[in-house]
């Protein structure tokens, strides 16, 4: 792995925190950028950040991605050789009510990152995409070789746009860029708007758990440490033009430019009600269930084909849902229930 300073955007976020911790433990220098916004409890972001700031090789810049001059200044100062871009406005549901937030962070913000990379010698840009880009696709498992031209949420559209934007920079400026389609990430320090956290909170507080599509939902739950391991392995897997790529039969996952797309998922969908059962066991309480119709922008199942990831870096996520839920519940009890139980 390169020894230079690595930029992690969204460093106070869920995945950004875990990745930054792993890089620091490996002896790397990390500059973290985050705007610490109030999309969810800023205290959780601050608690993650405090842990990172205890490390001497970590430095933090509070910046909004949409701050063009601020982002340009950060790049000019550090000339990051590796950029891992995880910051974004997340959430399918929120995109139904506040689409402008996704334009500001995911479109304008990503443009500022691309420009910073272009003008300051970045050797590898790794950026977060999402399994939501598969949208209306129904062929399972989802493959990076499938076209993803039918997003069913504005969040998904913004992530698909990021992939296209990165490709244009790879083509025009030979910027090596790798996009990662994450599948239902969960684990300690997770976001409060994610399913695992929502279910745990409902169980503890005695509220009914809302199960959409009448409980007939399956998700490729992927433990955060597997996400981090995938990213770390890909840092030195700098994409090169695919010599077999052809415009007459284009492979959507590669290009004649130095650009690549990977799925990062557990390759093992789990029934969502099974996750509720596991949380009930771990938290020692029964949940009440409310069966509801499908939500707008949602899909009944996600399932990642990760053969390309395995072929290129020799790794596939494999944490079982039983182990992952236990580790999440251990953290949740310690972080959120300590005051209630004291």
C-alpha cells in the first residue's frame, strides 16, 4: 500500500470511521473531511471523530463537499495521491423529500472531488456507489456486467450519476477511478437511519417494527469490516484500461479508460424477518411487527455477485449474519443502553 497521506471524505461517518481507523492502525496518515451535518445525530459523528483524533497520524478538516474553494484548497495543500470518497447525502427515503440535498452533496460535491483529483496528481480515486443503482433490475444476483439504467429513487440516480461522472474524468484526464457498490452495510457505530439500528431501537423502546412488502424482503447484509477489508485491498489495485473493452459490446463494469466498478456485498441474501429474530435474541426482548406495503423507491431483494472482487483482490465478504448481528448488538448495548441500565 502507498505510504502517502490518504484522504477519506466522510471520515466521521459510519464506513469512513471504520476505514480511517483501519488505515491508522496500519501506519498510514489520514486526512479526514466531514461537514458533521445533522442528517442524523451529530453526537454520534462527534464520538467517532474523537476516537480518530486521538491518533497522531489523523488530521481533520471540517468542510462541506459543496464548498468549492474549501475543497480545492485542501487538495492544493496536501496533493493527495489516494482519495477514498465516502461522503454523500445518504438514504433512499430522504431523497423523496429533499432531493436538493443530493444534488448539493452527491453531484456538486463529487464534481469538486473530481476536480481536486484532476488538478493535483491523484493516482487513485476510490468512491462509494450503492447497490441501489440496480433499481428496477430483477435478474439475481446483481452483476456489475448488468446495465443499471433504471434507478427507482433519486438517491440511486445520484449514485449512478457519480459512476458516469467518474468515468468521464477517467476518459478525459486518465484519472484512475474505482466505484464500489455497497450492499446494506451494518455493524458497530452504524447510522441510526439504517435497518439494523431502526430495528434495535424499536425493540428496546417497545415500538412496532415496520416490515415493508409484508415482511417479504431480502437483503444482502454486509458487515462493515468486510467493506473495509475490500477497500483496503483495492487501494493498490489501480484500474487500467481494459484491452478487451469494445464500444460495440460494452462491458458496463470496465472501460477503455482506467475505470472500474465492483460490488461489495456478502453474496448471501437474508430474509429481513430473520434479522429481527436475531436482534430479539441478542437484546433479550420480543418485538411487535407491523406488516406494511412496499415503500416507494424500495426493492424486494438485493444480492451481490462479487466474483470480480474475488478474482481481482482475492477477497469476498463472508461475515455471517449471526456473527454480525451479535457484534452490532454488543456495541448497541454498550453505547446506547449504558445510561438506561446504570
